[in-house]
C-alpha cells in the first residue's frame, strides 16, 4: 500500500494534489496551485533554504575574495629602518639661508666696491684705456713703497748732526716700522686677494703682498703726509703738493688694479690713526735715553 503524499511542510496532500488539478483544497499560496506550480515550488524552496545567517557568511566570503583583501592577506612588509636626522647646516650656510640686514648691507657694499674698482682700473694693463700712463704710475708706486722710505730715513738719521733732527727722524723711523707691522698683520688676518685684473709686477714684494686689504701705500701716504705737515715747516705750495701726492698715490692703486676702493679708503684711515699713535708715544731723549745714547758714544 503506497504512503499518502505529503506537502513540503509534512502535511498530507489533498486528493486532487496527485492529479495536479486545481481542487477545492488548493489555494493560491500552495505549491500545487496553477499549471506552473513546480517552478514556483522550486523558486520558493530556494528562497526558504537560505537561513538568516547565510547572508553575512556569503558577504564575508565575497569580502575575502576581493582584491583588496587579497592584497592585505600577505604578511606585512618589515618596516624600514629609521633614517638618521640630517646633519645641521654650517653657520655660514645658515647665514646664507637667513641673511640678516647687516649681512645684506655688507654684501651690497662689497658688490659696489668691486664694481667701482673694476671701472676705475683704467691702467690695469698696457691694453687698458689709459694703459699708456702705466709707467708713470709705476714711478709713483715706488715713491710710496716702504723700502725707499726706510732706507732714506735711516740714511738721514745717520747723517743728521742736530738733536732736534735726530728726534724727528727717530720717530719717523718708528712710524714706518709700525706701519709695516700693522699692515702685514692685517693682510695676514684678512687674506683678501687682490683684484682679478691686477698684474703682479710690483716693486720688491713680500709674502703678504699677495693680499689686498689694506693698502700699504695708502696707509704710508696718510702717515707720512700727516707727519711731515706737523713736524716740518714748509711753504703752502709744498704742503698742498704733499696732500696731492698722498691722494694721487692712493688713487693710482685703484687705477693700476692693485687694490679695491675699500682697501685704499681703509688704508687712509689706518694711516691717520697710526700718526696719532706715534704722536702719543713720541720718542725723545727724556723718555727713551737709551735710543739717543748711540750718538753720545760718537
């Protein structure tokens, strides 16, 4: 004996269920309703087979298969070793990056100095615009050199027969030696090179003469001219001539390309100060008798 047919939910099917017809026990929501009841039954069975927790699982499965998740599923790369901090900039680089007002002003003055020095170097070479006057300026250069002044002062001191003349000449020799020492010291400390358009054909140079700041000829011209004007009685034309000699000598240093404008300007200032030092420490038979005792032995 065959068992009765049962519906999907386990209840016995009606008598008309086996023939597939639409009996009185069928209703629109039953699986056997309509000629296409089988398709609806399969569709509803697919819907009813999904449990409430199936959707999150499928979402997790799809998320695990996504490219983003696959990229992150690999083990993380080892972290790079921390880079050491960059070394601090030198002080001069910091000054270039953050220049102060004084630094900007100094650089501007130096640029103007170089520009003026190059424009005024009209006798820097034989091919310059005033190159024909270069031999005359070289004679003027020798007149302000330290060696002729030292040699001439020493000879006059040796030939002097008066105590007043010896006192003046001793102090002039002291002033010239002080000038040579201070200029050599400053040139060695500053070490400013001479202008690029200069020709190293100077008369009787020393090791520090390759440097430019300050101008030894300018310091000597200011020192000697002030010394002569204060201790020699001269006529007015001669006094004017001495002042012109000092000024033209300083100007010729720039025209020949030996120095920059600031070298000569500071040289004049330093020579003026040097005479004040010599005048303050004036040597006489009363304060340094040992120096003048050399003539007493003759």
